[in-house]
C-alpha cells in the first residue's frame, strides 16, 4: 500500500505475534 497508516505499530505487533506463533508451532513439531 502506498499510503502510510498511523496504526503501523499495530501491524508490526500483529506480525510479531504471528511470527512468534509460527516459531512455537515449529518448536512443538520438532519436540513433538
């Protein structure tokens, strides 16, 4: 998107949460 959104911080937080979830899923797959 060309327009900057003031809620970019919220998007970054959502991305961080998603990345953490993926990391946890991978860890569970490896350990499980």
